[in-house]
C-alpha cells in the first residue's frame, strides 16, 4: 500500500539532540536535588510532554506555576547547550527533497514546547513558519496517545493509515502506531534490540535516513 504522507518526530529523530536534553536534565536535577536520569527513566519518559515529565521526576503533583518555572529553566538550559551544535540526522535533507519531488507532504509531530521547536529548527536551517507542525501542547493527550500524530495527519489532509511516521522513542512509536501509521525507528536514542522489546515494536529500524533511503523503503510503499 502506498503511503501518502510522512510525519517526523523532532527531538532525537530529525535531530540527534537527546544527549543535549540529558545534559540539560542532569544540570536541572543537580540544582533541585533529584537523581540523574537512568535509561529506564528515559524509556518511560522520552517523548512525553513536560507536564507529564516533571511531576514524574519530582514524585508529586505540581502547580501550574511550578510547571512553567521548571519547564522554562530546563528548556533554557537545552537551548543554551545546543546553540551552534545541532545538525539534521544524516539523510534527512535528501529524504525530504525526495518526498517533495514526489509531492508527498511532510509534517512534524512533537512533544517539544514551542520555543524549543523554533530554536531547534532554526539551528538546522529550517523555517518553522514554512512547515506543518503539530505540538503536544495543542492536543488533549500527549504521547503515547495518538493525538499529536492524528493532528499532524489532519493538517495534511491525510488519514493516519496512509502515513509513515519516523520516531526515536518507544513512547512515540506507540503513539504513531495507535494513529494507524507505519512506523520507522531511528536508533539515535535506543538500540534496535531495545526498541524491538517494546509493544508495539516499530515496523522498521534504521540508524539514520541515509540507511532508510538505501533500504528501498523510501519508494512510497509500505514494506
């Protein structure tokens, strides 16, 4: 079956920037007397919205004011750490050029807050105003619920079942699969064996978009 649209997660997918987020979280955790993030923490949290992440980290409900303050602190750390250090994952530019040439529309479905979305895209030379972007703060439920992927598909005018979704985290893969999308995982954040253990596993796993392009999967059809 041909796919009619491609939807990309942002952090860890378009850009291999999760180590910078981990670094920002480490500084934040040290300031607030929290333990550093473990891989198990990341399996549970990567891809979620800050409104779900921070109460989990602090082990208690947080007021709206606390959530705003913690998000502002941590995300400003990420933006400072990542300035001048970001690049698109290998093959991303070539893949999106190929999709444009075949008139396949593209959208981004991300849990990142708006300031981070603008910063990250501009750092890799993309204009946020020219892109179709659905954010987690714009939908009722965050990943692993399908809402943000369905919103991205709706903005493209395409059904979820006709989309291929690119993700790096198990929570995001679950969200895209729940939206009925074929899923391709990139191994920037988790190893292929680790991704395969999660339910549902991705349909395909690649190291980057160069591998995806070389695999024959990018010909417009689901394997």
